[in-house]
C-alpha cells in the first residue's frame, strides 16, 4: 500500500498519496498556504516542523522556494560550534547538516492530480517528467515536496538534452534517479587505458547510465555485458545504447554484480564513499560498508578469463576523509586472490575541488581518481 498524507482543509479531512524519493515520512502537521504568506512566515512555520501545502500561484511557489533556499543556505552554511576534530567527523557533520537542510526545504508541498497535472494557477506541464520518473499515472491524487517535483522536471530536461561525452562520440541521456556522468575524469581513464590483448568481450558491473559500456564499445570491444539491479538504470543504459547505435554491441542485463561466465576485461566504477545513501540516486555515490566494492573484488577472480584484467575505477576521497584506509583496500584486493598490475591516476576537475568554502575542501583538494588494473594472483 502506498504511503498517505492527511490534512484538514476547509474543515474537511483530506487524504492523498504521499510521494518521497528519499523515503521521508509524510508530515504530521500540514497547513494550507497561498500567495498571501511571506517568506519569513513560511520559514518560521517550516522550521517549527509544519509542512505547507501550496494552493496559490505556481510561479509564486517557485519564488517562495528560492527565498526559502536562500534562508536555508544562511542557516546551514556557516560553521557552528566546535570545529570537527577529524575529517571523518567533518564528513559526518556535513552529511547531517545537508540532511536537515533537505528535510526542512521538503516541507513546502504541492498537489499533483491523478493525471500528473498540478492544479495550481500558471502551473507548468509536468506530466511527461512525472511519467518518466514515476511511471504511468494511476489516477490517484498525490502530494509531493515542491523541491522534489522541480528535481523531476530538471531530470526530464537533462534526459531530453543529454550530456555530451566526447569519449562516446555523442550524448548520454541520464534518467531520473540515475547518476549523470558529470565528472569526466573517470570516463577519460577508461577511454585511455590500454585494453588487454584480444579483448572482444567485457563486463561493465553496475553500469548505471551505461556510460562505461558505451566507452568500451566505442573503443572496439565487440560485446559488452552491462549489469545493474536498478530498473531505472537498466532502462537508462539500454536507451543510451540505442541512441548511440550500440545496441548490437551492448547487452544490458539485470544481475547482482556479475553476469555468468568470464571475460578478458571486467570494469567497475563503484560508489566511492562508504556511507548510507538518503535517496536512490545517492547509491551511485554512497556504498554502505563498501558492500559493492568488496563484492566486486571478492568475485572478480572467478569472472576473469585467463590473463584477463579487472579495472576498478575509484577515488581515494574516502581515505582523505578517514572513512576507509589504503591498507584496507589493498587487504581486500589480496584477500580476493588478486594482485595489482598497475594504476593510472588523474586529478578531478570539478568546481568543488577548488572551493575553499566547501566544508570538505581539504579532502576534495587532495583527491585522486584512479583506475586500478587487477589480475588473478
């Protein structure tokens, strides 16, 4: 049964489906708000735990969201209290702060009817975006955080336009909830590393958008088996293979890490940080207890063809944050019956690596992304 939200409006009890990609519980306290409320008044109510269901103008709701976001930036942006004693503590505090900020801003709500229409004045058409994110409409009214609905609309635009990736000679079109290949350094590592001799088959483990499978196919690997468990990722990877004209080269299959068989090349770009995700898209960034990383390493030798290579593409930012040590990683590699054949390093170029105001700046500035070439011991 779908979760529900309840509130009182015009003296009557109302009920609708509650949508939250992050799995937030439906708010218990809900007030009705419209164009007459000021940003300061809205902020005070939301900070006290009351959610506001918007009944005013859509454009004004977006303006209010912008004003509330500025207040949240001021509220949660400045460092407070005793400075963190360790990088791990800084990371934990940053995650907690970001979570509180997101939860507060998620208290501005909008209605969506059973046909994915927003019943507000001057509301934009969000039906196509909602179908892509949530599937075909089921005819039931729902309520969603405005911030989340705007993310759905933004994802629809990214999917429509695509992200240019020179290494695939085209664009990757990320779906809602699937990580976008915005950090090009890991793509370039796979595009430039020497392929094993006679590499006509490769496995791409945890393919996501299908970006690395497409890179390998463009490099001349005749068949790439791309695996994932997430239905959104599987649909995304298959669509991108089709748009790039690589359907004949890329098989997208649902699997827990490895497909059957062995390959001369097995590639994996697991989430880089051992932490708990707070939404589905964060599973591309956060890997609880390094489960995917350790699963890939422990199963790799059994899926490598004789003389084959496993490519582990991973950042060392977890090491700089004190979340995982280099010795731990090397220990897992050795325990899996693997040896390091070589490593290719690169520096990230994303803006946060140069933002001194970022609470994790020290770790980001020192970060190195590597392609580890692994073989059977």
